[in-house]
C-alpha cells in the first residue's frame, strides 16, 4: 500500500456520509476536495472554490468511516472543487479501492493525463464530466482561462468507453442560449448527457443568475424527438419538478 505523506494528501473539506443521488444506482458517500482551477460564478460549492479557510477533514476519520461502512455503502464519490488538481489523488483512491469500494469521479475535465491514468489503472468506475458550454463560450462560463485542448482530450478519453461515464452541463440563462444547448446535445450524441437547470442558492459564488423556465425546459425536451441520449435532471418530460 502506498503511504500518504503530509501535503501529498488530497485536501478534503466536505464529507456527505450517505447519498442515494450522487452515484447512479449505488448507496454512496461523497468526499469534496478543496480548491478548483475554474471559477464558475454559478458554482454551488463556493466555500470549496473561493480562497476561504475551511477546516480540512482528517483522512483517518474518513478511512475509519469507510472501513466501518464497507458492508453497507457501495461507492465513494470524489467531487469538489476539482479533484484532479489534488496532489496524491491517485494514491488516495488506491486506498479507497483496497477497502472494496466503487469510485465515481466528478471532474471538469481539465486534467486528461490523470484521467487517463485513473482509467487505465481501473481506479475509477464511473466518471461524471462537466461540459461547461460550447467551446467558444468556455472561458466566460468557467470564469477562467481554460485549456480547451485538455477538455477536448478528456471528452475523447471518456468517449472511448473504457469506463462508465456521463457528461453534464449546468444551464444558466446568462451563459447558455437554447441554441447552445441544442449544439451540446448534438455534440454529446453516443454518450449519456444530463442537463442540470441552475438553482440559485446561498452557496453559489454569485447569486442572481437565472434558471431556465418550465417553458424553456419543455422546448428542450422536444429535442428528444431527434435525440434520445439526454435528460434534464430533476424534471419530468412535461417540465414538472421531480422529487429528487
Ligand atoms: S468547475 Fe465545478 S467546482 Fe470548479 S468552480 Fe466550476 S462548478 Fe465549481
């Protein structure tokens, strides 16, 4: 087993000990890493992304919990922030896998090299990757200077299908037109693709951004006549809110 040392350990700043929603088909827990190389103003985890002091969670506490729950929980979701900027992530996941868990990685796709390595070493079982917007609007949407080539490489790696995966986009009126979304639906053909309507909450970096209306969502659902690979998370096909 690899030994995790000092600052080579991923910084975990959030721990949801039980979720039925974050890992498809699995009872799981979620670990939230601190820090992100993007700065999406609509980010729901502002305390993880902004440069604010948040207490880090002791890895001993995490692994004690994972050991104790190994016959009940099936998966561990590693989310953030952006997990792939964390030093020691690979060794950290090895330790989780050694206990017997399935691992889901949430990523913005900015680190294709590590993504490839994790897939080749069979250290991840499911990857959910954000596609922030059409590429020409990426920097604006992510509020960062994004290396688009890296994002494209990550998309290509996942499309090879060596690991179960999904693409997802949080849609916000200020950043996405309906035509942008239609292009994204078209671009993601052949993959599972989820649209997530933005929800303004206390935890977002910049409040006051706008969700899509039920009428907009109904229009998006009408694209299912041509595309059957996408869903709008949390909404029924008639635009009603699902209780999930
Ligand atoms: S990439 Fe994800 S974690 Fe990072 S700022 Fe954007 S929404 Fe937040």
